[in-house]
């Protein structure tokens, strides 16, 4: 499928009723070469092969359940008896803590699945590691400059690259193609970069490119 979004990106989605789909945006087709698009498709097909769409949909429900429990307990404590309110508040706070821990777990699992999908592309596409490295570098670089063209990033976890992180991850980039890849591969990650990655659905592009380059072997 082709999405009308102008920001360069791609995503996989599906359900037991409608089947699986892979979509690329018009922006991706405009800024990436045919070989790079091939590597992106290899990544998205990797998600489908690994069942990541269904897996992430399932685990994402767990934090929502505990958030609902926490919210219900807090509301109940406001309108309940004073003797009962204390216990409801405790249950609500515990549920909220579990919600945050599960949210971090889901984000960590999402980042792990991105690495697996990257590896799939590197293995099934000829020179896939280099092609996908260039694709990720371009998606980050041009995505940062077109961030305003993305009307709603509520489903950003489906994208091959997090559009909300593109600006920070592309800072100080000046190259093109292979030069972009080299700049990113050699960049030193700051403590802030590593901290923000914990709250992202995708690994930092620098770490993804390094992982891809390591798959090439000696």
C-alpha cells in the first residue's frame, strides 16, 4: 500500500479479519532509492514474519488494563466511604506503578523487535545491511525536516522510525547517503540520548546503524 503522507516512513499492520499489509509513504518513495526502499520493505516484512503486529497489539493491552484499574480506584476513593477510601487509594497507586513498569516493558520489547526486523532485512536483501543503514539515515534526516507534515503520530510505534525522535537524532548532520551513515555510526551517544531511548518505541538510529554494520562481518 502507498500512504499519502509526505514524511518518509513505512509501516506494517494487519488483523485476522483483513490480513497483513505493508505501507510506504509517498515521502519514502520520493527520498529513497529503489534499493533502499527494498531494504525498508524487507524490514516491514520481517515484522509480519515474526508476528510483531499481533504481539505488540496484545502486550499493549496490559498497561491499559492497569491504568483503568488505577483510574477506577482513584475515582472510587473520592466518592466512597472514608474507611474504604484508604485501601482503594493504595490499590490505585500500586496499579499505576504497574502501569508505568509495563509501559516501559512494552517500549523495550518494541525496540527489541525493531532490531530483529532490521536483521531480517539485512539477511534476506542483497547488501541489506548497507541499504537499510542508508534508508534509516535518510528517513531520520528528511523526517526531521518534514516533521510538521505528519498530522497524527498516535500510531508511531508502527513506523520503521519514530518521527517524534527524528529532530533530536538528526542534529548536526551535514552529509548525504554514505556520509550520513558514517556520521551517525561515529556519533557518540550522550546520557540524555540513552535516557530518552528508554521512553521510545524505537532504538536510537545510531545504535540501529551500528547493529546493522556489525552484521556485515569482517
